[in-house]
C-alpha cells in the first residue's frame, strides 16, 4: 500500500451508505483531513477514486471546470455494475442528461436558460406564493398535539410544495413525482437497492427505461400544455426554450425538469429539519432567534453547513495534473466531500459546534464554480420564510426520541426528528 492509498477500512466506509447515517462519517473525514487529505480509495466493485476532504481543494476543483469534468464519468458514486447498467441504457455513464452531467459548451447554454429565473431579484417575485405555502405548513404544524415527527409532518412536504409550485406541477401529481424521483435516484436506499440487486441486467434495463419513459411522458404532456397555454412558471420557460436555435431535445428537456424537481426537494428538506434539530438541542438558541428574527438567515446558513445535504459529487480529470503534491492522471475520478470541507478546521473554528455567529459562514454546501447550485437563493428564501412564520409561535421544543439520518452517500439528512413542543 502506498502512502496515497487510504486505509481499506476507511475506504470501505466511504462507499457504504450506513456510514452516512452515523458520526463515523465525520470521524473518517477528520482522520483523512489530518493524515491523507487527498488519497485514493480502492474498494472492490468500484473504480478507484480520489477522496477530496479539504475545503480549499474542493473549491479549487469545483472552480476549474476545464480541468475537472462532469460529463466524462459518473457524477455520483456508482459501482462498476451500476455504471455498466447506465451505459447499456443511455450509452453514457449517466441515466439522465441534466446540467449536472454537462460540460462546456453545452452546460452554459443550458444553464443560461434558467439562470436569470433563479437569481434573487426574480426569486423574490415568488415570495408571496412561498409565504402562502409556509403559512399553510405552519398552520398544520400548530394543529398537531404538541408532538410530531418534524421530518414527516413538515420538512418533507413544504419544500416539495415549493418546488412543484415553481415548476408548475399540480398538487394531484405530487405523489407520482415523488415516486418517480425515488425510483430513479433512491439507489442507495437499502430497500430499493436490495430489490434492484436481485434483478437480471435486462430486467433492470427494462425497469429503468420504464421509469425514464414515465417521467418523459409526464413532462411531455406538461410541455404541450405550456406551449398552448403559457403561464408564469418554470415549465413554460422550459417548454419554449431553445438551444442552438432549436427546441430542447426531449431527453435533455426531461433531464432539466428532473434536476429541478429532485435537486430542490430532499436537499432543502434536510436543511429545514436540521434547523429544527438545532433549535431543539442547542441550549438558548430558540429563545435567542425567536427574540430577534434578524438572526434567522444565520440560523439557516449554519443549518445548511451542519446538514450539508449533498454529501458528495464526483469529477473526472481532463488531463494529467498535480494537486496537493499528488499526481493525478487523465480520467482519474474524484469524490468531492462537501461535508468534510464544511468541518475543515483550517476554515471553521470549532467546526463540530453548531454556531450561528460565524461571520462569514464560508460553508460550501452549494458547491462552487460553473455548477454552483442554481437554487441556492430559493432554498435560503423558503427556509427563512418558514422559520420567520414558525418561530413566533413556538415557545419551547425538545427532542422526543431518537433523531435518525438516512443512509445515502449522495443526498442525505434527517429521516426522523421526533420533537415535543409548546406553542407561544
Ligand atoms: C439547501 C438546499 C440545497 C443544497 C444544499 C443544494 C446543493 C447543490 C449542490 C452541491 C450542487 C452541485 C454544485 C457543484 O457541482 O458545484 C447543486 C446543483 C444544483 N442545484 Fe442545488 N441545492 C439545494 C437546493 C436547490 C434548489 C431549491 C434547487 C431548485 C429548485 C436546486 C437546483 C440545483 C440545480 C439546477 C443544480 C445544477 C446546477 C449546474 O449543474 O449548473 N438546488 N445543488
């Protein structure tokens, strides 16, 4: 074993989803940052990959989009079998082609279609809609009998409603959207994974093709509707968008709908739940923020750092290069560990303390560079509005059982948060 190789036990942890539901993850990252901040994980069944754990390196790689590519290799951690399955379906290492799977020149052409829409000035125009959804979520919350599972009762539904509202999906179809996105992206959920592992390659291909087809059919109908009846939503924008003077090809258009629907849901749910976890467990925090609502944005920012819902994205080196004294070869695969960057001792004082007084809070949960999260302003706004609405009504809150995290090395967060609370 060379000094580049990560100890087998730790490498194994990085590819096994239960680690992501335990504090093991942060112990592993801490060891790597101190002892091998840019090392290679070699695990059976997965191509070797570099593990990037330092804040500075994650930023450098994210910002150098000509050298570190998204399209060439899988953008999320996948087993060799999964990659082969994707090739069998799409001829690429990806199941879909959205912004995340594109490099220049296509990436910027596609991103520019909606970038202005996601900028703060435009997102603010949705404030009244988001406010109405937040009010409804808080009304449901205060009708509960002094205890609930905050994830299931609030944090899962509210961001789904916001993202479906901006996309223009009617309420009766929310369930279908949830199911489709979970079937497509829930690969590391243990139950879904067991079911998929039991399938023959051809059965698996047929299953995925059916899910992708279902998604495409659904959004083709929405596309046709918005071409005939334009509205003030993102679906209308995408239905009428053009790249290189042509309407978007159906595969790319479906990919666009999918990335907005999926990227905007679990991530925001996870940060929303994390803020409530902090209010329930950090002494004095609730009283302080409720007494001064101008602290809500700081609470949100620290919750995003703490939760870091997107745990990892992958990149591929375009050519031989050097980083932190290590020699990388063309086509090498790299795992960006955002949650490690967000606990990096070189950037954050007492990184394992939840502290809303970080100024500035240099969290990197939204990534950086050309792929920097498009939805960051919307995510911050919807969480701010929810807590501004909720906090004045909340007198006390405490944990009422064990808070549990979901098992996923891609997007994860609290899957249950039992709380007991008193209203003001
Ligand atoms: C707290 C909530 C959120 C977190 C932590 C988050 C995190 C991320 C991360 C890490 C990336 C990849 C960045 C990179 O590769 O450098 C990303 C990309 C993206 N996010 Fe978010 N996201 C959140 C909410 C949202 C919302 C609400 C939306 C939209 C409704 C959204 C839409 C997107 C899109 C479209 C991309 C792809 C951008 C590109 O590749 O150019 N996200 N997000």
